[in-house]
């Protein structure tokens, strides 16, 4: 590996993928060790889930949480998504109210 290529757990070419109609600013994108390991175990890209979150596909939420996200888009509060991974595991994505960061994490890491 040359010294210009970062040591990323996923192929660097997918970093430039962005949705055509993002709904909000992600801020700094971070992931916990558990989230990274879960995605690696299943051969999944974190950017697929971030893109879904960014476009308003909140995953497996109840209607109250979906409505809370709709209100958050208007009022600038926290955004939350939850996605099922494999046999019962969940990946959460949280964008902070000030849109300074978006975190991929497991429920147990909250």
C-alpha cells in the first residue's frame, strides 16, 4: 500500500458515493468498534446504511420514531435510524441535533 492510501476497513472508492437528495448534513462520520466489526462480519459497507439514513430511510423504526425524525428535520433535533443485520443484530445510526456528527453504533454501545 502506498503512503497516500489510508488504511480503511472498506474499499476507499465508496467514500465518494453520496445520495442525490440528502435530507440533512451528516457532520463528522464515525463508527464504534462494535459497529465496524458487525459490518465486517457480514461483508457490508457502512456507507450503504449511511446513505439510507441520509435519504430518510430510517430502517426498522416504530411510527412514533419515524414521526420524531420527520419533526427533527424541521426543528433541528437528533435523527435516529435502526437497521437489522443478520440474525437479530441491529445497527443504529444517530446524527446529532447540531449536525456536527453521525455515529454508527450497536445498541449495547449507546
